[in-house]
């Protein structure tokens, strides 16, 4: 699809990769961008810098009423970017409970599912694409982020199912695989980290070129992905040494 003159909804637009998506979409000539966040006050600086093409949208992706309202307000969307995410960085056993794991699944899996269901008729009418921000942890498990890895693996499976179901209506469905990136969430992971701009640039290039598949975004991700393709069990064994730190579980 053509990004120039497109109408886009970006979830989690207030910071990190979401913020970078908005900035790059503006540079590429998007006509209108619905910038979604749970608290629209967090969008103030972005709205001031971005000008009239940005439309604030209150949206908690785990709230069915807000998702339905968003689909009504943004009925002209041609590109849906499911970027909002949550990571507790807990182990599956070392965590003090399962509340954070449930939150990860609600935001990272059920959120994109709900948005995709709500906007599928919109995209059938308008044409366009869905982009789901995934992770290399969709493919390999990092025990120090065990439940996050599980939520991203679920999101990858969802993305592939959406691609199959929506192919008949002509909707591109892309899943963006990325390793640690310089964001508030990525700061919990080791350096070196990619820039959000590198991830976003590769993702939008793929949208523009008509890709409907997984996108391996950024040079660092491509190196890790190549290692996975060459020896998936070997890479998993290496990742499995990164265990949760004793006493690091969260309440």
C-alpha cells in the first residue's frame, strides 16, 4: 500500500517505537494519523510538534468499549499499527504471581486481536494493512522475560492467522520482529540496542512494498534471525542461560 496520503491509527503512540512510527509517517506524507494512548495528556508534545494531521484518540487496547469507539471514530483508517505493548520482565516461576503475565497477554495478544477484529471491516472497505509489533522473543524464549516471550509467541501465531483470514479481502498483515531497542521498555535488556527509527523504517518500507509476511527489522535483528534460521536449538540454548535474577520478582 502507499503510505503517502494514508490514514493511520498507531496504538501506544506516546513514546518509543509508537512515537517513531508517528514521526516517520508524517515524513512519508500520511494524510492523517490517529495517535492513540491510554492517557491523551501524554501526547501533548507529540501533538504540538506534529500539527493538524495528528488526531488524539483515547484508547486502552484492553477495554472493549474503547476499542469499539475507536473503530467508529477512525472509520477512514487504511493502516492499523498495533504497537502498544507491556513487559514485566519476569520469569514464569520466579514472578511473585501471575497478574503481570495476564496483563502481558491482555495487551500484547488480546489487544491486537480486538483491534484487528474491530478494524477488519474498515480495511475491507478502505483497503490497507495491519502491522503488529512483535519481537524476536516471538521465536525464541528468554527466561528472564518468560511470560512476555509467551505473549509475543501468541501474537505471532495471531498475526499469521489474521494474514490467512484477511487475504481474501486484500488486507496486508505484517508482523515486525525486532530485538532490544532504545526505548523505556528496551532499557531492561542488554546493549547494544537498535534505534526505534531503524525498526520503524524497515517496517514501513515493507508496508510500502506490499509485503504481507514477517519483517525482520534492523541489522541487529537480522543477525540474530540468521542465527536462529541456521541453528534454532543452538540459539534457544544460548538464550536459555539468561535466567531471572534471584529476588528480582515483582509484586
